């Protein structure tokens, strides 16, 4: 149930971020719905394909699509009358990243994957939808910019796995993992934290 709730909340938050990007890019209603769906289920779809989980989660359970549709329409209604909240996109994206990364890690863990695959699948679940969103809206994907993004997901998943190994209750491990990702992502934006840049000797 915890995993399912994380997935639904992550879908809702990423759908919202997709609508915010669509509005900023001047897309129409259909474009907003498409970008919301692509952001919300893109990473999870790729994860399920690679883990050979069939049917894919949103085909097996149509509630995911209903959540996307409802949140997207409510977000559009909000934006039609009120300005977008300050830093609303970054907060929504950071929360979606945190929730999807941990839920993706749990799904890979339940499939019996090794710790390395768990980290990779969780990171991909959290980042792939945002990459697709940014590419489709002609933006440089957040994962390729200077501040921490995928690194935050990797760190949070690692903390979650370590806590699980130490016998921490799953709900606590999940909560701490989500908070680590969310904190790292927001601090990276506020403080401009980033990984060292590569330099050529020439």
C-alpha cells in the first residue's frame, strides 16, 4: 500500500510539473495533457519494460491515468485564473523525483534485483519522465544541467537501501530516502550546488 501511494502521489506531482512546463511553453490543452502524461508515466514505463513487468503499471491499473487527467485539468484551471506559484515547477519536480526514485527502487527490489540494478531502476524511474518532458518542450533536461539531479536520486536510494540493511522499518527508510532526495535537490537549486566540471588538459 505504501508503494502504491508513493506511485500515485508521484504521478500526480509529475503531471502537475508537466502542465506547468506546457503552460510556460505556450502549448494548447492537448499539449498540456500529453506533457503531463509523458512526465508522469515515462520513467515508470521504461522501468517496467526493462524489468519485464507486464502489463505495464498504468495499463494494469487505469487509476494512474485518471489521476493524471484529474490533476492536469485542475492544474490548467488553476493557471487560467491565478499565476503559477513561485518556484512551483522546481518544488513539484523535486518532489516527483524523490517519490518516483524511491518507489522505483522498491519495485526493482521486489523483483529480486541486485542493489546496483535497484539504484539504476530507481534513478531512471525518477528522472526519465522529466527528461522526456524537457525534450518535448525544447528545454535542456534538468538532468544535464549543472545542479544536482540524478545524483540526489542516487544518494536517497543509497540511504534507503542502507537503512533497510540495518533493519530500519520500511516506512522510516522510505521517508528518510525521500527527504534526502528532496533536500539535496532543493539545496542544489538554492545554493547552486553541482558536481565538478570536466576539464581537458588541452
